[in-house]
């Protein structure tokens, strides 16, 4: 009887191991197929890159995951400033593709952001110091010169904000753990999430007309046109009297 029980347990363990290996192999094969059909034409069969797209060899896992998770990849057109949109892959496919791409690198950097409970007061201070110059004071995004745009953060998840800081996509600088700790990164991400909730709860912009959230240039133009115009009219009225 005891021998039968042991045999039964060994059989179950073997079946579980076999199922796990088959599932892993299936995920790897699925990721290979997705890469071959949706990525290889631009990034190369082994991530070596091409005239259309940069190499993926040496890319951090967080960067690959961010580009897929925010729908920036696969790209719709070449040499375009990709913007965030709904991803075409599921979360499981994104994880599998990220793991597959990292196999191209001899010593891959697999670290992903660690999200901690954040402090929005500290997050605002850090955001003002490191982020608002490009992304606008409320994360609405802005042009940063030429064809480059710092995107709006209003639809980004907490994890995507953290991914962006750790990966430094496109023109954005990378904020590694030596620059921003996991706690500081989490504070910023939580603050952005707080701003999203506050902006969504307001039917109108605080302080008056939004001016399309273009920033101080638009505000200065309005001040000059209307302020100076009103002053000229006032002076003419005085002169006529």
C-alpha cells in the first residue's frame, strides 16, 4: 500500500513537471512566433536592428516591456515619434515577448520597477524638480523642440510611469536607482496618479481657461495681446478727450 502511494505521488510530480515544461516551451514558441511576425522585419531576426529600427541587443527588459505595454511597439510608421496607445498584445504575451527579446543579450538586464507605497507630497517636489520641465506642471505633456514631444501622462498607469523613469525611452533621460531610489520613483508615480484623479474629477480647469494647456508661451501671448491692446485703447480714449 505504501509503495502504491509513493508511486502515485511520483507520477503526479512527473506529470506536473512535464506540464510546466510544456507550458514554458509553448510560451517561448508563442513569443518566437509573435516576434517573427510583428518585430523581426524591422528589428532583425535576432534583434540586430536594421535601417528601419534600432537593435534590441543590450536593451533592458524594462525598456522592451514599456514599449510594448504602452502600445508604442509595434510601430505604425517608421521614424515617427510614437505615442502611447492601447497595446495590441495581452499582458502574458508582453511578458513572453520581453523574455524572448532578452535572450538576444549575453548578459541581460532583467530588473523591473519595484513599486512601493508613495508619498504624493514628496512626489510633487520630485516631479517639479525632474519632470515638469518637459511634461508640464500637471503632466499634460508639451513640445520639447523639433519634432520631439514629451507625452501626456494622464493615461499612464503607475507602473508605466515607473517603467519610463527606469528605461528612459526616446528623448527622456534614464533615472536609474542611483539617481532616483525605488521610494522616490514610487513617490513620483503615485503623485502622477493623484494628479490624474484630480484632473478627472474637475469639469473645468482651476484658474480659468486652459488655453489648450500649451503653457507659458500661450499665457504670455494672451497677456500681451489683450493687456497691451486694452492699454492702447485706453490711451487713445484719453488722447481724444
